[in-house]
C-alpha cells in the first residue's frame, strides 16, 4: 500500500503541474485537459484508498 500511495502522490503532483503549466503558458488542447482530469481523479482516488488502508492497518 505504501508503494501505491507514493506512486499516486507523484502522479497527482505531476498532473497538477501539467494543469498549472497549461493554464500559465499556453492553453492545452481539449483532449489533453480531459485526459489530465481523468488521471487526476484516478490518482486522487488511489491516494485516498491507500492512505485510509494504511491508517486502518496501523491502528
């Protein structure tokens, strides 16, 4: 679970950086924004799942 937590956190961070760069530099194409949103949602769900699972395991 710890590995899933780290990977999902890195994926979420890179997704947020891509989103920020797209807003600041030049607009991204519509498909790129949509794919980035799907990846961001999946990474957030995986991060929450792994964090809760580790917290319950350690309790």
